[in-house]
C-alpha cells in the first residue's frame, strides 16, 4: 500500500540520502551476518515498511528504559495506548522525509532471513518543540539493535556509518541517551553535557522544558567531529541565538 501523504517532489532522481549516500555493507557478528542498506523515501512510501521500522524503534524505547512513561506500555492493559504511541511514532518518522534537508540518513540491518535487527536515524538537529536548531549539528535521533545481536558492535557501526557519511557537513553530534545506554555512548567517544556550563545549561533546559525526562531517565551527550578550534561548540552557537532573541 502506498503512503498517500508522501509526495515525490525533489526526489525524482535520488531515493537514498540525497547529500550523503551510504553504499550497502555487511556487519559480521557472532550470531551471523547482518546486511545493511539505507531506508529511503522509496521505502517510506509503503505503509508496511514504515510501520515495521517505527515498531522496531518503539519497542526498543519501551523495553530498554526505566522511564515509567514508556515502560507502562508493556502492560497488556495499555495496549490501545501503545497503538496510539506507535501511530505517533510512525507519523513522526514519516514527517522526516517530508522535511528532509538532504542530510537525513536511515540505515537498517537485516539478517539472512530478512528480519530487522538494527537501525539508526540521523539528521540535522532541529527540535520543533523548543525551536532550537543548528545546521552544523548532526542529531542521532534513534538507534536500536535486536537483543540477540547486541554486544557485537552493531549499534556503534551503524552510528559511525550514518555520521561519517556526513562528517563534511557537520562539526558536532548530539544525542539524548537513555540513562541505561550512557556507558555505551561514553565508550564511543561521547561526553555527558556539562549542566554547570551556562551555555549548555540553557540549551538543556530549553529542550527539557518540552521533554521532562532529564536527568532522571535521559542524559544529553555530544561529540565534536572536528578537533580544531575553528568552530564554536554547537551548544555555544545555539546559546548565542537564544541570547539574541
């Protein structure tokens, strides 16, 4: 079934990541080889593919956190609410393709039988709720790996591939990590943002005003892609925008 809302304007030629295409590749794990390719606008046109990807991330959110606002969906009594959440998530991801600035990258990893086992989404940082954005910052929106394939560097490889394909576009990477995943992100070079730094505090407070899950369940983390001092940190750029408005 074709998704009626997604139109083909600006996408007639390229269906991959417009500015930063990622060739297909494989990840060898102790549980078997995973085959990775881009999830593109062409895929997003189909309801069943969009639903599968959204459900994969939604279930990961629910089963890999201590946040009661999410864990409640594991209760069968809340199944209708779970379906509502899944619908919202699907619409959210679908909207990314409407508003893609050319730097949206979505990778999916499947095993030999075609099961979805891992996925990642990165895009230019733009938080509609808080009104904050920065076109030089890569935002890791979502990353998930099926339990069977964890501890095989799958998440790290997916994130690196998605980010490195656009490293000439961005100077920084930002993500909101579930607290349970902070040790993993630290191993991969991310740092916990410093709430005592006025610029970082201002950005964190602005984002959390609409989230409300920091610091109990979420940790804001970032990493510089450019080690020179040529560029101000992403949060400093945004802080200056906040001060000027």
